[in-house]
C-alpha cells in the first residue's frame, strides 16, 4: 500500500516539477541554437551536426549525470541549493584565506551570490526571446518587441506580492503542453531529414571542436546556454523531490529538448539561409503566433521560478547569518515555500529592466548569460568533493576521479564563458560581487558587534548576586529579552538593569538560533531552564528555511512551566549604534559604512519575529568596531 501511495503522488509531483524546476531549461531552445549559429557564422552540415551533438551531450553529462544523479544526492534533509550544500559542509570564515574552511565558505557564498546575477538575466533573455518570435510573422511588429517585453516583465514583478499559490497550479500543465508542442514540432521537422540523428554520436561534437580549434571555447559558451537551468534541479529539489524530478527529466524534458534541437538542425540543413529565430522558423506559418503566446507563458513561468528561487535563497542566507534581516511575507497559508521579499523583488525588477533596455535583443543578451551559472556550477563541484570525503566517506580513489570529471567539464565551460565577459558577461559578475560583498561584510560586522557587546556580559555574575541579595527591584508584569547569546544574563539584560535598576517579575531571556538544517522537529525546538526565581532562559531553534514564530515558542514554554501572560508581555531588544573603534578599528571605513547602513536598515525584531510593535522596547548602546 505504501508503494502504491508513493506511486500515486509521484505522477502529480512529476507534472508539478515541469512548472517549478524546468522552466529555464525548457525555454533554452528559443535562443541556444541561434546563438551557436551566430558564434560559428556557418550553417554547413558539419557545423550543424556538430552543434547538435554538443547540445545533446552537454545536457546528458551536466543535467542528467552531474545534477540529477550525483549532486542531488547531497541534500540537507531534503533541501537543495548551493547554500544548503554550504550548510551541509559547515565551513566558517577564518583569518587566513588559505584555510580549507575559509576557501569552502568563499566558494559557496560566491556561488550563491552568482545566482542573483542569473536571476536578473533569466527573465530578460527568456521573455525577450519569446516575444521576438512575432518578428518571424511580420517585420511590421519589430518596433513593438521591446515595449511588449518590458510590459510583460513589469507585470511579472508587480504580481509577486499576490503570491503564486493559485496560478502555480497551472504551471505544470502549461509547461507539459509547451514541452510536448516543442517536441512535436521538432519531430515534424526531423521526419523530413532523419539523418540528423547521426549527430547523437559524440564523435560529431568532438570533431566539431577539433575543427574549430581555439574558437571552440566561444562556441561552447553558446552551447552552455542549453543547461543554464541545471542549478534549479538542485535548488528546487525540496518542492517535488528527487524521484519526481528524475521522472520528468527522463520521460519528458530531455526527449522533448533533443527532439526540438534535432528539428532545428534538420530544418537548417534544408534551409541554410535562415539565420534568425530558427526555433520559430521551423514551424508552419499558422502555428507561429500560438507558439509565441505559449512560449511567452513558458518564459513567464521560467521567470517566476527564478524569482521565487531568489526569495528562497534570501531567506536561507538570512537564517544562516549571511544577510541582514529583510521583510518577508508569506503569500500562502498552505504552501510554505510561497514567500515574497519586497526588497529583492524590486531590485531584481530594476536590474532586469535595465539589462533589457541596455542589450535590446536576446542575441546581444546571450553574451551576458551563462557566466554566472558556469561559475556557480564550478563552486558546486568544489563543495561536492568535500561532501564526498567528509559526509559520504568516499575514499580518494573514488572521489577524485568523479570530482575531476565534473570539474573538468565545469572548467571548460567556465573558461568558455569568461570569453563573454566583454560582451556582457561582466553584468552578472558585477551583481554577484556586490551581493558577495554585502554577505561577507554583514557576517563580519555581526561577529564584531557581538564581540563589542561581550564586556557587558561580564557583569552577569554581579547582576545575579544583586538579584539574590534583593538589590534589584522586581516590577509587576512579564518581559521577554531577545538575546544574541546563550548566556543567562546577556548584555541586553545587564543594560536594562543598569538603566532601570529593576527586572520584571516574570523575566524570560529568549535566544533564537537558526540551525544549519532546513527544519527542526517540534519536540527539539525549545530548551528551557529556570535560572532564578521568576527568571527563565529559553533557547528556540529554527531551521534555515523556517519562518520563526516566537509566540508559538513562548506558548510551548508556558506549557513547560514558564508562566507568562502572552497577552501583556513586553519585549526588549537591542538598538545598537555602530561607530569606529577609536583605538583599534577592526573594519575598513567603507566596509564599516556599509555594515552600518545594512544594520540601520535591517528589519526590526518586531517585524522579523512578528511581534506587536506597541509592546516592543529597544535599548540603545554604542559599539565600536
């Protein structure tokens, strides 16, 4: 019965995977083959069959073998993505850059930062390439391509506050229709020239690369566009699960993609004069407009997936301590993954629209695409090797060949995409460096802030003695002190005592900790201890994808004997002012300014933990770093 139930859930999950996971890969035929043709400048038989061979084997090796078979095994309690992989490895920044832990942390963080660059470019090139299909119908529509693209992109970002819980239900069926239509049209062209299937042999691809010599790297940069969505297989694994992704990939996605590329190859062999939009050119004239509409819907879904992924990545970075607190809205009461992060949404919108207006066509934009993802894939392989050794306990004779095989492929594509930097590849790299700087600056600043507050914690023993001697008044009511450390009398409490010379009759020292696992079981979430009369220390643990609910945690603590009136309790939090340490500055001036800006604009504790503002009291303190 259990196997039957799993089988019944597998098919709907596999259908959902088409809409959640495969939007980016599924829309790559819109622009990939055209980029290959433009980069080679030729449409002879050897070029077309060689390009087709490279596309097929790149998808098989990178998407199917590396990600679907190997990388997806490295899940953190069912969660995927490079930050989940980073938390699985568990590295920390050290003082020396050559330390293994520091290098792994840098690789993981920069790989995560690169995904924001990809998040800005994916909607731009996907929607633009779909709308450009109308140019195949008539040249009269060319002036409207850019305005329509901008309007669609604006609409995509502006509906994000509404959430996608309802429209998400149709994502899978729409993408299924897209894949089947794309594959069917490709099969129609293939039947007119089945000899194209010769290109399935890797020999054609190797010969193609050998013939073009040094130019092969430029061509591989175009070929790489066919697998730019491979990271989504890993990042979105928790939404539908490994079996569903693998089923969709093997039964629908790869066969239909291969048929589409085969159909484009067959058509171009018969019509070598065609240079623009070979995807739409293969279709009967009456199908072009319906396919443009369907392609636009597919690219909207692909864009939605990458935007949602950026939201999820932001939440993970916040919980793991690499990002300042940002406002997060839950947009569905049934789907946990449906969240909305306003700051990230509007920043991505500005970047995406700026990219579209700067490059103006998918052909020019292809130069900016791929650089971020190829670098992220290389970072993933570096972290994966550590997982093979430390988690899977693979011997070196087994781990090294696997890492070298995938790493060799990653390095080739990474090098190929480096050649595109001048053509636009600098765009995602600049975005990524900015995000990486924010992440490392925030982490370092928080560490220095805690160190600066540590002297206040040295008064804990004196406060405890004063309490026992009755020298600290106990005022009526209940107070919850949000602490950054696990001390019974953290700096926030000692500051309160120093200012008010009193503590509430019912005092709770609450420490919130985000663990490097996705979720915490309810029975392991709370640890409570009565440290003095009327004073409780409570530790609350959340997973890095969970939205913290402190009222629920306090209610559970109340059930364990910590009796506080949740209807009238006051909350106390620190409101620190960041200044330069006059004797020993520990951050450069620009980074300190950046951290100060981030700290001042980070979401308040009342908003992050959904606490009533009218019952929140902030105690200020100046900290030199």
